[in-house]
C-alpha cells in the first residue's frame, strides 16, 4: 500500500466527480458536494478538506475553494502570516498553524501556542483572557499594531474552538486517498470487498449494488454453479454471493460449494436437493 502513487489521475478524477460511496471520510453528501466544488488535484487538498469539514471551520470551505480556484484574492492581515498560511490560501486550517502564528506574531513558544489552543477549546474565561493578554502584548513587542493584533486574535479564537491538527487530518486523508485509489483502479475487487463487508445489512447491500451499476460495474445474479459464499469478481463483473440471499446461511453455502468441487456442476434441481 505504501507504493501507491499520490498523484494518480484516475483517483483524483473519481474524487472530483464525488464518486465517493464507501470512501473513508469522503462519503457523506456534504463532503461529496464540497469534493465536486473543490476539485482536488493533490493530497494537500484532501488533508485540508478533512480539517475544514467540522463545526466552525466548515463555514470557511467556500472561501477556501474560491481562493484555490482563483475566484477570490488571497489576503493576509499581516505579511508575517503569509509563510504559515500560504499553503492554505490565507485561511487558518490546522491547529499547528495557530501555534506558528502565535510564534511569528507574538513571539510565543510552541508550547505557549499549544496552551493558547487548549485555553480557547476549554472556554475557561479567566484562562482565555490570560492568553489573549499574552498574545496581544507579544504582538505589540514585535512592533505589530494594536489593530492588527486584535484582528489576528479574532481570526484565531473561532478556529481554535474546533480546530483539527494537520497530523490527524493527514492520516485520515491518506486512508481516504488509498481507498479511492483502490476504487478507481480495481473497481470490481473493491466493490466486491465493500459488499462483503456489509453482508448483514440488506438495505446497505441494495444501495451498494445500485451504486455499482451507476458506476458501470455489473452485478451478475446468484448462480448455484458459479457463485461462492461471498461476492466475488468474475472478470470485469461481480458475481452475487450466495450468503447474501435472504435466509441462506453460510453453512449451506459451504456445503453447496464443497459438493460442486467434489462432483462438478449441478445439472438438475433434484441434484441440488439431494
């Protein structure tokens, strides 16, 4: 899995279409909508989307998309912020960026920047006021005006309440990308595996089969002589698994398959019964 290329064209085309059923982190209707809008072209886009798709930062997604696509200018309230926010089009996306800004603007240590995030997240007023004072005073010592310091604080506080760290986002996005890669490049195997993971949920199986058909993956009907216990790839198609038939258990399917291997295909209905 570590050898999967991170710039696979078919994978990004799948993501851009919002064809993300069964794709880790990217399956919800909201995520599909934003995926179609953002049209990701690199892993960093997926990492940012994972971090933004949560209460608070979610309202910044349209701005992120517009800036990525050049429909809206990228602005920084102070030049020192560009180094930290350039990769995310001037928008605070990750907790690490808050820590960087605290260091660059206010001269705080990384540890103090982390305490700032924790203080905002816990919403303890006394602690928050203490951190705000430390941040503003640090900015003033760094020859940043009171106005800019206040604006920077107002940018940081709403984000820090709900912010996600980049390391966590990167792990989620990588798993999502790997899943999308498998779906884009091995659609039959991927779909069969997904169907097999949902065997106990008849409604979910129905949805997945319909999604497969929409994606051009044909699901062949169950066949006493060709089906196995689970859904299995059959050339460019998928053969319906016997165990997914209502009221058919795994033990009887095992017996059917063993008999088929032992005596060859069933020729009549009577042979199946005996």
